C-alpha cells in the first residue's frame, strides 16, 4: 500500500520541495495509523473471579491496570506479571490478598495472603510468620482448620507447636514381701529372714509437648539395671500349750466351748466304752459338725480326750466331758463357759 502511494505521488506531483514535504507527511501519517491499529488489543480482566472484557492500546499489564485505575497491593497475585507485554486475547487475572488471623499459643498475628489454601499460605508466608515468632513444622505441628482448607477473608487459623522428646529416667523397682510359714516358730510370731532392697531400672519415655506444656508421656523402652531383693518374713505356725503335767503339746487350733459333764458308762457313738483317765486320754461328746469324731483334743482343766461320743443336747460349740460319777458331773465339773478346747490332731493324724 505504501509502495503504491509513493508511485502515485511520484507520478502526480512534481519534484518541487513542497511536493517532497507533502509526500513525507502523508507517509508518516500512514505509518502511524498502521502502528496504532497494530497496538489495539482486546483483553479480559479477572479480579477475584469477576470478568470484564475491553479494548486497550497499552503495551504492558501494568499500563493496562493503570489505565483502568486498578491498584495492586504487594500480596495480590497478578498473572501475567506486571512487566509482561499484553497480546490480543490475553486474560489478566488478579487475586486479591485477604487478611488471615494466625494463632500459636499466646501469639496472635494477622497476615495478608492471596494463596489458595492454608497449607500454601504457611509455606509462602513462612519467613513473615517466623518474624512474628510463629513457626510451623508440617507433619509434626497441628493446624486447625486442615491444611487443605481454602483461604477466605478473616479466616482464623490455630497452630499447635508439637514437640516430641525422649527423656531418660532411673527409677526404683519396689521389692515384694514374701511370707513364709515356719512350724518351728510359735504362732503369732514373725521374723525377718531377709531384708528387702529396691532394684533400679532405666526407663526411656516419649514425651509430647504442645505449646511448651507436657501433653502425654509414654514408656518407650525399659532396661533393668539391678534386680530387687525381696523381703522374706517368716510367720510362726507352731501352737504349743503346756498340759497339767507340764508336757508341751502342739495344737492346730483352739475353740472356746460351753462344757457339761456326763457319766454312767455305756457305749459311745463310735462303739467304744467311755473312760476318764486324768493321766491318759479320756472321752468327750461333741457335735461332729464342729469337731469330727476321732479328733484328739486337750480340754483345759480336764486333760487329753478323744471326741468319741455325741449327744442330743450337744449342738454347736458344746462338749460333754465324761467323768466317773454323777456327783463329779454335777458338783465337781457342772457347767462351764468359754472353756479352751485345743485340737491336737484330726482323725488319721495320730
């Protein structure tokens, strides 16, 4: 087009100076017109999702925004970059930064961010947060809401500083008290045969701290450094009484009974003849539910006896001792209360 114009001017105008000047002016006008037409572009502007399409002759993104009176804050995200050239059909996207409140323990700060999620914000704004005394260790520290939560205006994010430590402690192992019986020691007596000594163990704890305060403590491992020594206490089981003759008698237990006396001979419930032998073994009647028949006894004030007989009135803790006469039964023995009856041996043991 420009070539044809030159040819036209050459053929229709003289080579006078005026003609040459006119030719230059016309040529420059045409070039500027073509350049202006080439600068015309249709672009789309997106600001936080809202779109606007318009025509612009500006060269860079920044020039376009300045023309539209759109200011950009340092934390806003602009795509393409402000220094990028604008081409036909381009889309300029702006995501405005919003304020997010971040809390860690007693530290609270607000930070502007244009990131999509909390996780992205914590990564991108890491340095600024650390300047405010807030550090986040992903995979260890806790965050609420979750890292994938989308950023919205005035969102509140709570961080929990989690620290896991191993702590080693030496602890005592308590000893046990072992009780043993000794038939050679009188009943009711005790002896310490071996003193106890605490052991020692090394315990490794896993301690979790949240915001500097202990949250949980669990045993991770344990190693015994010294075994405890048990305390051994011997308890006497020997029961000994002295008979009227001075003989020491071992007994198993003692009952306190009401006691009456009977006489008259006959045959006992076990088929024997009742006897009264102050120097040997006499006969007594018992309640078999309390004292088994055939048990060897020592009745205080009476002597050794065998439980060989029963009686209709002998129920519970009552014994009826055999004596040689009715007079002795009524006047010498009569009825006694709380008479100690020692069991020396059960049937088959003597």
